[in-house]
């Protein structure tokens, strides 16, 4: 039994929905209530810096070697006196982490010999394209804190490698050296 | 009966062997074997750093300690002994780290000592991941270090040469590099200096470490102390994909291990082929590969309105075919000397069966008809002598051949034989070169042109002697005829030593006007029928073909209309100006090249060809051995090899080439290698009378301005300084002091003068391709030399 209005019944649902209050799940659920992870949560990686802003990564690729998901790609290169990114001889020239592959296991962190690679608690990594999810070095590098300077620049914590590294505080203590202490104008 | 049930009593000792017991296992080894090798025979690996099978034992690192409770005479050694220096003795009892706590403790102690000052900077060390120290520290060392002090450090890295870098704090003082330099290559410019904790590898400040074999010290360094500027920080071992291949630089045929990362070759190492290069190679073979990828031709070019413009493959093929059709049979083909056998056969068949001409020549260098005859009579289609024949020889005579520059691995082989077996080397040359001195060669002094007479003066040659004649003999009239005659009358054996990797293969593939594949003479009807039936064509051209120089002359004269050129540098030819004039005058030039060159600039159609690392195939080295060229990277910048380009051209010309893959060409090549018919007669050219006045002598040094290494800055920096050499009398006569200008045929070269005591008078020696400026004259021809004086002192 078909009536004249049956064909229009579907539109009824459409019109009804148009005037219903929309439901969007917001995040954070309430303003000021962002999810707080546990302090050791494995989130997005970060490439750390020395107190003067030079990079800690030496491009050794041990993270890439350790990675069970083959998510990391690194190429090393030579520092020169004119173009210095890390205090030693070698730095990570290319550094990429593919977050479509990364399983956040943290093996790379364990492998890193210089504590250059650590993980933050950042977990909101969703994005719209594959290429945006391959994080490059500029996205992974830690932000510049006060006293830090964007490389390339000369070593500010010691004239040569010996000075630079032998000036480190003992294991377990914070590295509180600052570039300013070495007499460099901020 | 199982193997285990066999007791030592049941194993019959062999009388010619020495019997000893290692870890309770009876071993029989030849007399003189070192304990460390005897242990390898029962599968026990004693850790070692300084020990290398090809170097003399030295016992420098002390890592290979073993306990010897009985030295064969009933008495034992009170302390552990180094097993890499001690030969076995009858009845000896050896306990390695496997069974002896004493040996194990000694080895662990040594390892701990070695690691005290080792920086453990493995993450930034090029050796990390393939490092014997790293591996053996894990397998034979203690897990923990007891050393709490500061490690010794040195400023780093030190340039031993422009190419070789030294990180002194990583060194374990094994002396492999210094022993290699002294024993194998004969360039002892590095040595261990200082004492105690400060002992280090040092250089003589005055004499930089300039060796053609310096890359080998990087490869044999058991730690990361020696690294190369070219590979430093380029990659880690676990990124690399290795392919075994053959070096494309000279005709020695060295096996290489080529490593690539992401389809870019990062480094090349010497492969291990005991019959050819043992475990060594030369620096050109090791470091000379970057140039090839810097300025590649990536797409075909077609000349439109006088300008070369990028074109699609079909467009370029159509353009080439149109030009070649217009020229008909008046076409020449020049292949250059660097092709794989497969590509060379492609050119040979393309010229003869598709274009219908015998105008094909692989010699992109000064050549002569006499040489073509000599090659046809003695070399083409035949196996030459082998390296093993050199091993068995009592005497080697070098004629127009400078092994260190022209075939470095043959030089290393000769040097080893001189050192180990007392081989007698004689060289017919204008002076005793650096290489000749390292071979302790007797100099038979002869000015260029006088070699034939000098060879005939050697009346005591016999069957135990080998004459090695270089490709430069082509420029000296009568020399190859004399070599053939002397060999025939004395029984001495002869080998022709080409300089380029593709020369012997091209010769056997029929890339000479008068020779078909397998050394068949073109003039022989049966040979032509043989090849025509194999190639499925009705007939092959019978007329005489033009050699390379003749082709350029014919192009200029207009009798030849078009030319197909692959891998030829006009500057390498006897008369570069004539070659360029020929290319300019030609109606149509097809260039099949990898990189832009003087030929591609003058071409009407340019096809980009694949590099040797982008194709598979074979090189035939000077011996006639076929050596595999491995496909290193599949991500090619250009898809076509020479062979595939020729096949496409042949298809478009309507006469299929019949092969388009290396595998098909390889099969076709071998179908045509057996020929028992006639050979061309031996050449009989009378030596020319010695030239009047000052004549040029010279050869191309290994590291020169050749296209194969022009992008290698560090490698080129280790080349020898170009100089002019003259005898003291000539220097005095011409008033030469510090700098002189040598000129011929409108080109000149200004170089520092070195007065050489044993130089023949009225001869000036100059390197043939030292840099931007080069002479356009072949050795043996007159040149003018004038002193260059700097007036006005420092301002000049």
C-alpha cells in the first residue's frame, strides 16, 4: 500500500535532522581538561639540544638500527667550523620519523648514545596526509630555550670538544651551563 | 663409524706435515704454518688485529695469546705466546682460549689494555658495525672496564694524505697500515713514531703519503683509525647493500665490493679474488666513482636549429635513424675502451650487420695499423697469459709498459714476486721510474723509438721469460713487430697489456676494422660466412674498414658522412684537433654517452647510456678471463644500456640487432669465440730510425685528469705532482733550471723540471694528461723545450 506522502517521508528525516542540535565530540571534553598522560608516556619524539642550542644528535643511526618498525631514517654529515650543528665532528644531517610506522616502543631512546632522542608526552599526532606524518628534523627538534641559539653557530660552552664535554656536570646532575656564562652576549 | 669414534691413534699422520695438538684436537699442517692458521683449520678463531694473511707476521697487537704447555721438545712456554708469529712444531701442544683459562685471561687482559685508550666513539666511527675491535671486544673481552681515568686524546682527524684521515686515539698500533705500505705497495711514507702511550702512526712531513694504493690501509685497518675523506660519515655498514662486481677502470680485472645506499654508490672495497687482485685494489678503482653521477645525461638530446634540446626517446630514435639512413654505408663507429663485452658485441654487430660497414674501432687512443695486425695475429680471440704464469716466470721484461700507472694490480703482483721469489724485472724505458725502482727493475735505457733495438739486445731471453708489452707500443713503429719476432726466436712468451677495462673484450667482440668476433679476419670468406650465419644475415661487408684516426680524416674529407661515437674523449687521441674537426665536418653524429663531453657538444643526437653500476655484464681482463659486472642499483637514471639503445636503433632501421639484453649478448658472444681458421699475419714493420733532436717520452699516470675521476677532489689531490724530467746533460744544454715549457703541435705545457740522473739524453718525459693543459703529441715525436724564467722576482 503506497501513499502519496511515502516518497516524501525520507525527506522528513532529512529536514528533521537539519534542525536538530548537532553533536560534536570536542577535545578536550571540557576546556581546561586536556588529558594528562603519565610522566613516562611514550609520545612524539624530540631531538634535544645542548644548553647553547647545538644539537645533541650525532647522526649515528643507532636509533634507526634499533627500530623494529623501520620508522627512522638518518643521514650523518660533517660539521665544519663555518657550519656547526653539533659540538663534535658529526651531526644528523637528515632526520625523519615516520609516525605511520612508529609503534612508540622506545627502543630508539634506549639506543641513543647521546640522549639526543627522547620522547615527549605529546600524543595528538593525527593528520590528514601521509607525508605530513613523516616528521622531519625541524619538526622534531626541541624548542629553543632561553640562552639557546639556532644552529649553525660555533660552540658556546667551550672552545674545543674537550672543553665542551669535560665541562659537563657529573652523571645525575642537571647541565646548568649557559652560553652567557661563557661570555657570549645573548 | 661416526667421526667422533675416530681417535687420534687411528688418524694416519702424513710424513710431510707437522703434527700438533690444538685444544686436544690433533692437527696436521704444512711446515712453517703459524699456530693461528693451524687453529683456523679446526674451526677455532683466535682473536687478532695485526695478523693478516698477506702481510708478514709482526706480533704487534698481542691479542692472539695462546698457552703452549709443550713446544714440541717436552718443555712448555712459561707465559702465553702470540700465535700469529709462532710457527708450528712437531708434537707441539697448544691450548687456545677455548680450553685454557690462561690463554683466555691473557686475551681478555690484552683487550682491556687496548680499550683503555680507545675512545669507544663507535656511534660516530665509520667502522662501527663492521669493526674487528668491536666484534672481538664482544666475543673475547670482559664486559666491564676497570679503567676509571681520563682517556688519552689527540686532535682529530689528521690528514695522512688528502684522502686518508687518521684518528690517532682509535689506533691499536697493529702496524697493518705501515706494513702494507712497506711490504705490498712499497710507499713507506707512514711509520709508527713515538713510544709508549703516545705511540702513533706518523707521516714524514716533507714527503706526503702519496700512494696509488692508500685506500687499502682503510680497508685493512682493524679499527676506525684510518678512514677516507670520500666515505667519512656517508653511511653506516648496516645501511649498505653490497654487490660483487668488477672494476671498470683498467684491464687488470679487480674484483670489487660495491656498496650502495638508497641506490647511490657510497663506497667501493677491494674484493677477494686470489687469482687476480688478492685483497687489494688501487685508489682509482676504489674512489673513482662519484664523477659518474655528478653530471649525468638523463634524457636524449636532439639538435634542432643548431641547438641540442631534450627530446623523448622515440623522437631521438627517429632523428638518429633518419640521419643514419641518409648516410647509408658511409658511417663510422667508435666504441671507446670502457664497454662491457656485451655492449662491445652490440656495437660490432650494429656496425657490420645493421649499418653494413667495417668502420669500427675501439681504440680511443693513439693507434697504428701495425698494432691492429699484432692484435689480430696474437691477441684477438685468444686467452693470453695469466697472473699465475707471472708467478711461474723467472724473468719479466716490461716494454712500453709502466705497470704502476697503467695497471696497478699487475704492479702489485710483480712487486710481490720480486719480494717473495726474487723475480727479475727488466724495464725498457728512458729512465727508472718510481714504479720501476719499487720493482727493483733493471733499467735498459732506451729513448722512445729505441725500444726495439734494446729488446733485440737482450740475447739471453728464453722460455722462462715473459715480455709484457703495453698499449703505448702502438705509437712506436716497429716495436710490436720486434716483440713478435723476438718472442718467436727466443721462446719468450708475450702478453699485451691494454690500459682500459673494455679493450680485450672489445677486441674479442670484433671492434676492429679487420677483425670479426673471436679474432676472425674480415678478409677470410669462411669467417664472414660463419659470423653471417650466426647473426642471421645474408652477408657481411668484406671491404677494408677505417680505423679511428682514419674515420675522423674521412669525415673531414667528406667521404664518411656520419659517425656513431660512444665513450671517446677526443683529447685521448693522437690528434685531438683532427678528431674535433672531423666531428664538426660530419653530416651526422650520434653520441651514446653517460656524461656531457666534447663529442656530445658536437653531436646531432645524444643518447644517455647507463653507468656500469646500472647494468650487468662482463669485462674481459687482459688475461682473457671473463669477470662479472654486477647490477649494483636498479634505480637507474637512464633506462637504456648501450646495447639496448643499439637494439632500438636497429629495430627502427628495419634490421633487428638480434639481442637486446646482456644475457642474450653474452650467449651470442660465446657462440662466436671458437675459431680455428686462419689468423692475420704477424706485422713486419721495420723500426723507424731514431728521431733527431729532443723527443717526448711519457705515459698517462694513474691519477690524472681522466674523466673517470675528474670529480674526485680528494683523490686527485693524492696524484703525483706533474713534472718534466730531463737528463743532467740535456738540462745543461737547454739551460733548464726550475720550470720549463714543452710544446708541440700548437699545444704547450709548463711544468717544473726534475733533472733525472739515469734519464737518456735528448729525451724529455712528461705526463700525458696531467690537467687542463695537455700535449697533443704521441711519445717518440719531437718536441720543443724552453726554459721559463720568472723575471722581476716575486712580482712575476
